[in-house]
């Protein structure tokens, strides 16, 4: 009897350890909402174009350094025109992410402004960055590959009640219609982000129609980013 109890305890211990190790590991990142900055109206023409070139060059630099995992602008039909794009940084430190934002010439000049908050995801966004960088290398080696082949449209859903929205969106997970999702911290504690695998906001509306009433307060944004997020 004592031997049987010992075996059962050992089996339970191994089972619990296996369950714990198999559980998805959370990845700590930071998320930046990029909005029109206070100096946007004062800078136009060629100076603005140069700042935007610097903005794009800095995105490439930070991605190459593996500091910036995701970046992209809002698409057509954006319900919040002052929101221009988003960044997701590898670091979990808000202060470090703010410093990385400040390295962007357009943010430093006040053309854009960044709101940075913590973001916790179950997906490892570093994997898709490596694939996106590999695609860029292939495109450089073969100019016939169109740049747009590496890009795609999505919809970003920002829910005020993250836990409630997560439960409501459960039917979309088996179909892999949620590309990635995460919970915000800091000033947006309790809110959550869901990137949906759709091409337009109309597609998103159709997808969400059966569960719209259960989502709670939310906003839906058209977004343009790497096709590797879907893959």
C-alpha cells in the first residue's frame, strides 16, 4: 500500500510538472500608439518628407537590431485619423521603449507622438520578425520580388474589457482568425489587443457580427503590416 501511494505521488508530481512546462509562456513587450504630434502643422513640404524618410530608415535600423518587432501604419477607413500607426518593441521596459521612440526623427521633431504601454502576449513575435527580415534579404537579392508581397492588411481590435472580449472571441481561435493577441498594462491595464486576419473593416464587421454584443466597448482599426504575422 505504501509503495502504491509513493508511485501515485510521483506520477502526480510528474504530471503537474509536465502540465506546467507545457503551458504557454507569456512574452513581455511594449506597445506604442503613434499619433499626430504637436508640431505636425508647422512642418510641411520637403522638411516633412525628409522626416518621413528618417522615420522609415529608423524603423529598418531598429528592426535590424531586433529591438522593433512589429511596425505598421493604419489603413483606409481609420475611425481615429490622429492615430497613424503602431510599434511593438522587444523590451518590456517602458522607459527603454520611450527612448527607442525618441530615436525616430519624426517623433523627435514632434510630427508624431508616441503613447507607450506594456504588452503581454502568448505569441513570440521575434519569430515573425526573423522571417520578415529574411524576406527583405531575398527581395534585395532579387529585385523582381515586389515589396508588397511581404505586406498585408489586418484589423486591430482594442477592447476596454480585455477578459470579456477574449472570452467572446473564443470561436475565432480554432479558425486562427486571431493573428496575435495581448493584454495591455500601465495606463491601459485591463484593455486588450487582438489582431484579426481580415482584409478590410467590412470583413472584420462580418466576422465579429455574431459576437459583437458580447465584446463590450471596443474600437476597430484597419492596419497594414508584415505578411509574416499571418504565417
